């Protein structure tokens, strides 16, 4: 494993604690966790693109980053009665 793969593994490990917040917190906290996980997932894809030398994976990361805010807004709109 090279340095980029270790960095991606570190980001993936950083996703574990917020997953427990999804189970026990309020809906508003879940929206924050969703935003955090989408940002970290975008970083994981960018780091893996660098690790594997595939620049085409960057398109996936950019798409994920661009869709993270609208998805959170849709999620908030759907659950607005509980906010």
C-alpha cells in the first residue's frame, strides 16, 4: 500500500464515529452528519484517484461534491415537519 491508500483508509476510518450519530440523534444532527460524510467521501474518492493514477475518478468526486448540498436540502425539505 502506498501513502495515498493509507490516507484513504484514514478518511474511511473517520467515517465510523458519525455513523453512530445517525442512529441516535435528532433529524437536524443527521443532516449535519450527511454533509460531513459526503465531504469525506468526496475526499476519499479524490485520494483514491491519486493512488490509482486514474484521473477519470475525479469526475465522480466532483459530481459527489456538487450534489452534496442539493441532497441535504432535499433531505431537510422532506423532514421539515420534524425539524
